[in-house]
C-alpha cells in the first residue's frame, strides 16, 4: 500500500476563511473526505484526513475519533456547541468556514489537496 502524501493544513486556512474552534491543529492532513453521512465516513474515510461536513452534532466527534480523522471542517458557518468542542479538544481539531462544502472543496483542490 502506498504512503499518503501529507498536505500542510495551516497555509490554506485563510483561503478557506476557516476559524479554528479547538486549540490544537494538525500540521498536516493526509487527504480530504467530504460527506454528511456518518455511515459513509465510517465506511470510507481514511485516518488522518480533513473531513468536510455540515453536521455539527456530537456523533461527528465520535466518528472522527473512531476513524482517527485529523480535523473536521464545518461548512456554511456552522459551529457545534461548546460541549461538543470540549469533547473534540482531546484529539480532533475542529474548524468552521462560512463557505459551502462545494466552495471549500474547490479551494482545497486549488491549494493542491488531492
């Protein structure tokens, strides 16, 4: 199995208009996965990816932890409540952007994330 190419996350936060919701951010991610279906993420997302979604409930953090997802980007200006952010502080970076998932995906692609 080939090793994933690592992508620096911090340099594209400006292009995404992303606001960190948790203190720690990963230096890199190994790819991107975009889905709003938790079962789809469980079945197909790979560890270390940036997950893009509109879902903001606590199960997102649970799925991200189970799949060892590096960071979750909430789109359309959505932000989970403080309890959910606190749960994520133990290992999952959370970000929010006013962009739609489609717009965020386009900017990530333009930045070189494949």
